[in-house]
C-alpha cells in the first residue's frame, strides 16, 4: 500500500544509503572501530573555545536557532571580507547541494560531473528528476576541459567540480579554475565544492567573484574546523542567487548550538592553523606508511590521502575489508581506474600508529 503513495520518480530511485558508516561496521562486528580513518572527519576535534561555547549555550537548546542565521553570516562576512548578502548557511554542504538541485533542476535537466567524484550532488540531482552525465578523471584529477566540453555538448543546467577533489585529493590552481569558469556558458550554474579549502594551498583558491551569477562556491565547518557532527556549511555567490535559497531552505535547519559552535570555531583561527599543521604531518606519515608497504600515496591538498594499491579495484576492496576486520575504518573510490586506491584520513598520530601496525598484516592476508 505504501508504494502506491509514492511518486513515479520516488519509486524509480534506489533505496540505498550511499555511505557505509563506521557505526554500521561496529553494529555488524560487535567491536569498536580502533582507527576511524574513512570519513574525512577531523579527529583532532573542535577548539576548546567551541567546547566552552557549547557548554555555555547548552541550556538554550530548547530554543529554535535564528532562522536568518544572522550572527554566523555576519561573522563569515567579516572573515571572508564579503557582504553577508552573498552568503547562505545550511546543514552542511550536502544540505546545500540539495537546495541547489531544487533551485535549478527540473525533470530531464542535465548535470555534469566527474565519474567517481563525491556522490551526494548526483543523489540530489536524481531526486529532482535530473540526469547526470559523467566524464572520466584524467591523471587522477577532474578533467576541467572535458567537463566544459560536456557542458556545451549536453546543454547542461549545472556542472559540479570540487577543488581540492574528493576522493583523490588532487587540486587545480586558482588560474586553472578561473579559466574553467570562463569556459562554461553563462546559462549553466557552476557548483564549485571547496570543502577542503582550509587544507588547500592558497594558490588553489580563486579570489571571490560575487558578481558572477552562474558560480556558487560551497564550504564547510565539517573538516578542518572539526564540526562534522554539527552539520554547518555555507555557500558564496551572487546576491540574487543567494536570496533564492530563502524560497526553499529549511529555515530552522541550522540549530542554535550549531550556530554557536561555528561562530566560536571561526573565532579561533589559531586552532585552525594547528589542525592544518597536524593534517599536513598526518599526510606525510601516511605517505611513509604506504611507502614502507610498497604502496604509493598520491599528492593531496585535503585531510586525507588516496593510496594507490598497485593493482585493481578487487584488490583494493579486499584490502579495505581486511583492514575493517582489524577494526581500521578506511574508504575507497568505486569508479574504474580510481578504484585501485584506498582513501585514508590524516587523523591523530595514535590512529595512524594503528594503521602502521595493521596495514602490513592486512596486505599479507590479501596477498595470501
């Protein structure tokens, strides 16, 4: 009976969750994860200023959050040196991707993305009846030229590109991104996902162009700021485009405590710098661990490293499962060519010590 209530579109969609969480693994095995290195969270956590702000605000949890998110938008505007009218805050980048799809996608519209890129935008496009057209990576990077060509060929409504990229950790320079933006027709919206902007080199981040009507940039507090569980992301764009979000967003979606936490995190840039330094050190440690085990760590501008396992997708998946059996949680790309890798978060030294201990054992079990 329930299915008769659903739309034909809803009935046509797969009923799956696109991510296997470490919690699901723990429920299945009955054991705790010892090294949580798969979800690109920051195991360094938020700053002490955030913890103190949350404690101080805990007794206000009975209140709705400010539906205008005024104080956080104002703090972001000061930090980024752009007007608050060019900023919208939502429930993480994933939530903002859903709103973007709702604003621009009609049934049959085409979205362009890369084969194997972060999947949530595709998920939302499908949810509004759009059609996703993918182009392969080139040399483990999103192919900007091929993406722009596909936009023109398909008369696409929207194109998604991440810089730095998930799952490979690769990046383009600001000038290369600017050339790509110029190559995309004005009638196509460019979604530039900058979830890893804090760990990226400054040379990868173009200056803000808040006058361009077909460009929106998304960022998050989930990575370097250590607030993945609070679900706070924001988008930067032309004021008219940003204003349109008020027509469709969940106005109470960003909770009061999430707003408090994000403001406190933004105010503690010293902690952010510390985390970025720790992440860089973690990337180097992962590289050393990979090399010691005959694997190759790819260059990364994110808080994770893609490690080339030197074989095919089946081998990499078997290695992931072998690590999982040892209570080490990592993830891997699933698209052809990319799927030869596993992806490891640059977490705390104690977690990476567990990885260093268990990776050679996992490799031996797979090779045997």
